[in-house]
C-alpha cells in the first residue's frame, strides 16, 4: 500500500489538473460559445459579441495548456494512452483553436467586404473545437470502447457539450450586452440550456450503466445517497435560470448575471459528479493516478513550479476581469 509522498502527490496533481480543466471549461467555454452563436444577419452584433470576449479569450486558453501540461508531466503513462485513443479529435480541436486565433486577428484587418468570411471562420473554428472536445469527453466516459454504441454516445456528447458552451456563451452575453443582442442572447440561452440538461442526463444514465464501479459509488450504500444533492441542486439551477430567461427582460437589467452564475454552478456540479464517478482513475477502468504518476522526486519538482505559476495565472485572470468589468463597449485597435 502506498504511503507518504507516493500517495499524496498524485492526489494533489489530479486535483490541480481537474481545477485547470474546470476553469478552462467555464472560461474558454463561454468564449467558444460566443463564437458559435455569431449571427450571419448582423455585423454590428457580431462586432459586439467578439468585443465582449476580446480581452479574455486568448488568456482563457491558458487553462487548457496548464491542464494538458500537468497531464503530460505528472501522469505521462496516462497522457500517452489518452492521446493514443484521441489523436484525431485532439488534432481537430487544435485546428479549430488555430482557426479562431487567425480569424480573430484577420477580421479586424481585412477589407470590409472580406470581414464576414473571417467571422465565419471564427464561428467554424469555435464549432469544430467544441464538437471535438465533446466527442473526446464521450469516449472518455465509456472508457474508450470501440463499439457502435460508444461512438453514438460520443457523438451525442459532442452535440450536448457544444450546447453547453453555447449556453454559457449566451449567458455571458445576457450579462455583458444590452438592447437587441441581449434579447437574442436570452432566447439562445434558454434553448441551449435544455440541450445542456439533456446531455447531463445522458451522461448520468450512461455512467452507472457502463461501469459497475460508478454504479456502486452512487447507489451502493445509504451514505452514497447523500451525493444525490448534486443532481438535485443542478436541477434547481436549471429551473431558476429557465424561469428567469422566460420572463426576461427585467427593469434596470435586474439579475442579468443570474444565467451566467447558474451556468457556472451547473458546470461545477457536473464536473464534481464526473470527477467523483471516476476517481481515482485517470483512464476509466484502466489506469489509476498512482499507476500513471511520475516519480515522487519529479512530482515535488513540478509542484514547486505549479505553486508559482498557478497563483500568477489566477491573479492575472482576476485583474483582467476587474479591469474590463461592466457592459461591453466597441472593440477598437487604436
């Protein structure tokens, strides 16, 4: 039985990696969602939507780099196994992120008649990245099984993760925009909310059915029933956001932050449920965190760097959101 550093260091690193991926899903999730929702029929609204994520979108991807970096360095065996199964969707995700970066800069510098082309590239890159991430999540949940049912579930997961990102992106716009764009965002958010809920229910049903270990964790004892508070709170979060959006708008922009906060709560609860279901496995049913971990001396060395880098990223993130707080204004390059 493992004790001391050999036991606790992998636990610490799986926690740090989980935190990085959760913050990525929330922060880059909303700006990916905004990209997906770019309308074809209104250039001023597209400009305002991109302006709403302009100060943040590039830095938000830092969390993905951190999470993948921790996976590579702290759990190298798992990194190799995961990439073996997900090489193609990872490549497509990176292609989508590259297209977003190129399009963001080009749309502001090309002649006006070419601007819509690059807006469509930004939208397409956002959609490609989210579909790839959802597909990867679906395959991860079913333990990388190569069956028709597994691939069908991965496709459903791709659609629902895309809806989730679109939901949090629309909720961001409800908070940051005003006027006609804010009203459109409220309609988008309500539609995407229920598609997101469908995805959460699908994962919640498939997880216990495909894994006896997951079933035992959630339903194997009376103590485990206490964990049902997670889906109950998630349900009420969905209900509150839906009721708010159904009656939107309110006087003086009352509660414009409610959909976004609700989306964050739903993301956090879903992530906690997923993490609880699979811990301590870093590859479901195949490899736990201690089997995948680097040597303790290596982990100590990495931990020192992580404890320097992580607070710096958090401080910068808080500072940037504080500076650009409030409603979105026109994005300029002068």
